[in-house]
């Protein structure tokens, strides 16, 4: 009962090698071919609620394929979920840390060893990810979040104040008083898992509102949490209409924290509503949000053109550019541009766009019709713009799904809207600068967009690199040197950005976990104190 187990620093989960494992490959294929239409309920206090208010989930790359039907809970049910979470809160918080941790470590193990292919296939189909993109997300990163959070939370708990002779001091790492609202984006299965599990690991109860667009993989993970022994009510799965759920949640006096990942615009609207409701709350809520990006690749004349080209292709077009960290604006010196441009023009037509289940496919579809429409309109506008020219790609099509070709646009104005706004699709904008304008270009990189999430500098010249690192100190929360700006690994590159990109609380690290605890410091004296009179010299 009173053992204090130690959790060692985990290693990152290795990528599953499907080439070398025909059995794993066959199981993945079986899930990819399955014709089951999954009924996704809300799960509140362990009860599955099939409301009959249906929202369909279709494969973005084959919209004729119905994958799941979300049963959206109504407002009364969302309020019921809040009540239910609060009823579970005390017992969950009282459970010793190692017992809570074990639930998430078990979940990691179930993903790794038992349901890996199923959750990877759900991510491929529901979010239109190729295997190369889905495996490191739905398996690799998700498992890492579960294991590293436990290790990092242990470090938080070990942080204790000085104890002196005659008295003991200790910090009690309490959860927040109330419940946490976890709102997740469509683009990473792992992020949904982390947004709900990180606060829960610290002893909180959560309402998890997944994105409708990733609900299939998110529900699979929720089932895994139940299988791992998560007590009912600790995380309630609430795939509700976002605006309605948010209204109900933010009106509750017990709302204690928001754990959000998604667009800056939605995050700001949530922040505003929290501000408007602030007088209702028992505690001042914690607000954590990781949001959009307009991530840069900056090449110095000393950079290697081939390395820059590869970084642009992988950084901008993997997962159709739908990573918050995706390269979407590039600054290339005049001397390097001919090589980089011809590299892009030669290689991009080889990137196959289509069905994610086929091994040769590099890019699937963008997530839905709304995103497709927005991207097609921006590309069309660029065609008609005298300050923009399409260097490669530009085609879009809607059969059998929402496809956009990898597209590169060159602009003559470095402050063009295409260099400023997040498009969240496979569109990369390039500005070519004069080789002797390095210092001015650093100012442009820093000052053109409101975002500050990721960025890459390609540079061999150490002085120029130092100058760039200094000038761009606030331009990215995750800076990459001589490598692409995507692919952060839990435990290696804790992730998050500032400015319009969020609160920079670094998912998967102790920095994030600290936001889900409200420490109580206790001093306990061993002896009663003497008379009140001062007895010193
Ligand atoms: P989104 O903002 O459209 O949706 C995010 C979540 O908010 C979803 O669950 C959605 O249902 C919910 N939502 C939508 N409208 C709402 C409302 N009115 N009230 C409350 N909730 C609402 O984002 P998305 O399209 O799912 O994801 C893409 C965005 O996420 C991009 O901007 C991307 O850069 C960002 N992102 C950031 C990070 C990061 O770590 N910084 C990681 C992944 C994605």
C-alpha cells in the first residue's frame, strides 16, 4: 500500500516496421478494408449515450465511404457530464499518483501491443493520413505522451521545499478544484489523447470534446482508456456541437481550466467567453492553448540548396500541410533560388496524391469540403494576382475526395497575405530576397506574421546563424537549424509557440503538467511553540 514506485525515463516508442512484419501489415489492411460503420456515442460516467442526433464521419479521400456516425449529446447531457465528472473528482484525486499513472501506462501498452493497427487505420481513414504519417502520430506520439507525462509528473511531485530541524515542509500537488475542458483538433490523434490525459494524470477530471473530424480515432483511444481501467467519469467523452458544449461548460462555476489545441481564432473566442464569465467561477481558470502557425523556412546563401529543397517538400507537404508546424512561408536568397526552384519543379510532380491506403501515396486529401473550398479559392486568387505566380501545382479536385495538389507560389511582396495568413493546406509561399539583404530579411521573418510557432534556418555560416538566432528570438517556440520545421518528438523537442500561436506551455513536458495543479504548501511543526514573548538576545 505504501510503496513508492519509481518510473524511469522512457525511450521514445520506435516506429512499427510494417515492411518487416507481414502479420502487422495484414492486420492493418484488415482494419483499412473494414466496412463497419462505427456508432460513436457520448460516454458519460461510463454510460454510452446514443442520442440519435447524428453527424457523419466520411473518409476525406473517398467521401462515398461512411466510416462512423457520431451521436451528438444535447445540452442537458453536456451539463450532466459536468455533474458526473465532479462526482468522480474526489476519489480520483485521492488515488495515489502511481495508481493513476498506471492507467495511462496501461493505455500506452494496449496501443503499442494490442490495438496499434486499429487506431493507426482509424487515423488513416478518418483523417486521411498515409501510413508514414499516421503511425508516428496515433501510435508513436500518443504512446510517448502517456509514458513521458508519467515520468515528468513524477519530477513535478518530487519538487519539494526545504525541511529544517523542528518542522517539516511539503508541497501537496493538488489538482484544480473543478473540472478541465479539453478541446482537441482534428490533425493529430495523439494531441486529443494528451489534452485529456495530461490533466487527468495530475488528478483532474475532464470533459473531452474531440473534433468531429477525428472522432473515430479519438473514440478508439477512449475505448482503450476504459480498457486500461480509467474509472467512469474521470474523462467524459463528449462529441457535442462545439458552440453548444462550450456555452454549457463555460457557464459552470466549476469550470477550472481549458486545455485547447486548434486555431487561434477559436482559442481567442473561448478566451473572450471565459473573460465574460469570470465572475461565475469558483477559481480563476487556467487557460492553455496551442494554436496556429505560419511557419518559416529561412535559407542563408551559405545553405545547401538540396537540403533546403527536401526540407520544403517534407515540411510543407507531408500530411497535406495540415500540421501546425508545416512550412508555409520560405525566404530563399537569389543565388540559391534557381536550384531550389528547379528542385521543387522536378520533384513535386512525383508526389502522389490519392488514396492513403496505397503505399506509394505521399499525400491524402485535405480534411473536408470547407477546407478544400478555402484552399481552392486562395489558389485561384493567386492566379489572378500580379504579385504572385504559381511555381508548381495549383490543381484541386473533388472526386473521390477533397484533393489539393502540392502548390508553390512565389510572391514579389514579402508582406503579401500569403506570407502572413495560416492556410492549413499544401500551399507554400516563397519570397526571394537579395543575398546582401540578410539582416533586412530577418526583420521580415520576425515581423510579417502574427504567429510564432516553428521555423527553420538553413545556414552554414556561424556568424550569420548567430545573428539569425538572436534576431528571431521571439519568432518561434520551436526553432530548427538545418532541418525541417516539423516532426517534434516528445521528450526531445517539447512543443509550443507564443504570440498568436498560443500560451507556449510545451505539451508532453513538466511545463504543461504544472498548469494542471494548484499546489498546497504545508508546514508541520514537531513541537508546540513556546511563550509568545521574544526570547532572543
Ligand atoms: P479548429 O480551431 O477548427 O477546431 C479545434 C477544436 O475547437 C475542435 O474540437 C472544434 O470542434 C472546436 N471548436 C470549433 N468551433 C468552436 C467553438 N465555436 N467553440 C468551441 N470549440 C470550437 O482547429 P482544427 O481545424 O481542428 O485544427 C487545426 C488548427 O489547429 C490549425 O490552426 C493548427 O495550426 C492548430 N494546431 C495547433 C497545434 C499546436 O500545437 N500549436 C497542434 C495542432 C493543430
